[in-house]
């Protein structure tokens, strides 16, 4: 199958083509990728915790047994119906197991593979884009319009509405992880649900949802993107002393890199920096514009994609490896800052 056009993705989320047995869902926002993958998965099974019809192979097990995915794709359900095989956190190292899985014929099972940022040269991405029984679905992170849609979706489900000032605050305060965004809005809805007045005010939003984009965290993101490792070292020490969560630091940094990635993409299409920056919403604070513009010439689109992937992997390490999350965060930020300092683009 050829690469899926963006306007075809919503339909595939509702109903895959009959020939599709394998789906790759990837992008820098782990929460968004998993949410979209779950939507597709429920085309096959209603209960994603079903031990008979849902199997989640461990990525590390594939190195010892590359045929594992293929075996699971060929297996029949003990209870009848279709089976779901879900491989999470894949990289190009999963290429051979996925090739074997895609070669399985006459199966009713569905393979979903989720991954972080995959560059155009990714062999895993190319495999799914060029296979007749597979689709590759990229999700490049939430725009402000997407976040606004989630806000209205959740509030409407609780019979609530929000003032315009509250919406503006939420758009600036929420991070770039879809699952975190949804969780924060649900927390706000539960806070307000029993009030006689069903309209969320700015004061309500501020009371429940803290601003992830604090001055210190924005300064850290700017020091990384500007290539100022010495300044960054002091800012990281200050943030940790203040008790900032390393994952919050990484998410604010990733959100900043996503903005740069979007604008560089617009510039590659022929727009000048000022016109491209005007497409950001919410708008950049006027005092930030010169700094942001200078950062644009230290990065290109592939390097920003790599940087976002590094941030995502660092967050995963913080959650899963048992290593000190402060050390992982500092190492990641400093290495990216050095890259920016050495860059000439």
C-alpha cells in the first residue's frame, strides 16, 4: 500500500481496509500514538485486557525469537474471534520480526506496532509503507486546535462548558502528551461536575491545572535549543532544587522542539521565518520571538525529529529503567544543547 494521505487517516481509525493485517502507528507524542492505536485495536477486540485475544510481545524477546510475531499472527484464538498482537515501543531493530509477521497469509489477526519518531530513512517505516497488507499512520503531536478539541470533547461528555479565558489558559498550560492532556481535563471536570454553575472559569482552571510552562522550564528549553550548555547546567540545578519533575522538563523541551520542527517544515516549503512563525497558535510571546528565530537557524527538520525522539526515549527511560530520572534528564538536555552549539544550520 502506498503512503496513507492525511485525509484518509480518520476513516482508517474507524475501519481498516479488509486486506490490512498490520498497522504501524508512530510519532513523538507517546500518549497520542497510544490513543490512536487503541482506537484501531477496538476494531478487533472490545476489551484490550482480554488474556485470550490480546497478546503484547516484549520487544526484548524478539531478538532471541524473531519469528514470535509471525507465530502470534498465525495462531488461532482459543475463544474464537480475531486476535490482536500489539508491539509497543518498536524501533528499526524490530524490522525482521515485522517482516515475518507481514508475510503471514490468510490470517484474521491484526498486528499493531507503535513507535516514536521515525525518520524517512527508517527501514521499519518503509516496510509498512510499501507492504500491500499494511498501513503506516504518522501522528506528529497535538496542535493547539487538537488540544482544544480534546478539551471540548471531555467537557461536553460531562455536560460542562468553559469560558474563553479558561480555554486560552488551558491551551497555554497543558503539555504535549495526549494522555496527560486528557487526564488533566478529566480532573478539572470532576472538580466542577457537582457545581450548579456548569461553566468552568479561569479561576477554576488555574486552581486545578498547574502551568507546565513555568519560567524555569521555558528557560531550560531555550538553553537547549539555543546551544547554551553552560547556562543550561545552572538552570537544571535550579529546577531540580525547586523540585521540578524531570519528566515535566523533558515534556516542555519536547513541546518547544515540536514548535521549531513545525516552523522549519514551513520554511522548507518556502515561507520566510516571520511568516512561518505567524502560523503558531498560541502566538509566541513578543519577548521570545528573537530567541526563537535564532534557534531556527541552528536546526534542520531531520535533526529536530531526532531530538524529539531522543526526548521521548529519555522519558521512557525515566519510567522504566530504574536509573535516576534526574541524571537521564540532565544527560539528554546537555547532549542536545551541545548539538545545537555545534550546529551551523
